[in-house]
C-alpha cells in the first residue's frame, strides 16, 4: 500500500471531551473548576503548537463542548460535534470518517493533554508518514499511545487507552504494515495523574499549562523520590 506523503494531505485530529468532565484522575489534588482550567490550558498549548506546523493541511477538533469549539475556531480549526460522547476512540473514528469523506486525507491524532508536544516533533511525525502509512508515538509512562498517524485514516481503527501502543503496533503488523515508531520527549508526556506533573527539563514550552498550574498550586511541586525530573512549574 502506498502511504500518503507528508504535507498538504495530513490533518491534525484533536478529540476533546467536555471540559467539566476532564482529568478526573487529578481529583485528589485539583477540584472540578481547577481541572477544567488545566484542561483548557493544555488544549490551548496543543492548538497553539499545531497552528505553527506548516506541513499540516488543517486541524479538526471533535467536541461537543461549546467553549472548546470557540477556542478551536480561534485557532482556525474545523470543528465537528461528538453527539454520542461514547469515548475517545469513537470520537477519533468519527473524525477520521469526516476527513476520509471530505478530503481523503491522512490524520495524525493529537490528544489535547500533551501540551509539551513541539513543532519539530509534529514535523517528524509528518515526515514519517512518507515512510509508512501508520506512525505511532508511545506515551512515556503507561504504554499508551500519545499520537497516531494513519493515512488513509480508515486504514486501521484507533485503540487508544492503557497499553495501546502494543495494540496499535500489532494491528499494523496484522495488516502487513511495518509502522514507524517515534519516541518523542514532549509528545510522550501527557497529564493524567499526579505523577505526570513532572517533566524533563527542556521539553516543549507549554506556556499556558505552566502558568495555569502556577496559579492553581502556587508553589513548585516536589520532585518525586528517586527521580531526576524537575517540577515543571517555574
């Protein structure tokens, strides 16, 4: 199968649940209003990075949240509703069908909670689509997948969640495709649990996320025991 080359044929696909339901696993340190602020800040960073990636044909946000839709529009993204809100993979598939129907374009799935992703990392993913129609970026912590490029988008169904990296790789091989695997510092770091509030120095700028946590927590977080990581608050 001939892959879609990087460039004007690949869109970023960003699925976003309603902000008031986001980041429930941070409930032990952040209340619902704080978690909503954090989710919005992370999405702002992700969208702010995506608009600077020249190789993308466009940005598609799948959401039923009015505030998210407005933020997406501010970043010149297309927005489609996710009426069922039945889960992340279903939202991804909904977006992939939209892209396939209208543009026959490839998709790189970019979750809204990887604020440290960089333009250079997204450029690398787009370049890798010229080598394989499936590109997988693993999460640093839990064996999940933090970005997935598929071109054409309906070539392989998404299987995001814990340990999804292995599932995506296996599904690609089942199709007779050797996927490109990219281990990326910024994109590999999502924010789901308290331990994720630590990031290696030098990763993506994530200015909205850092500022939000500075306001919410007021102090730098302690470094986890036995870790060489720095708290990412300034």
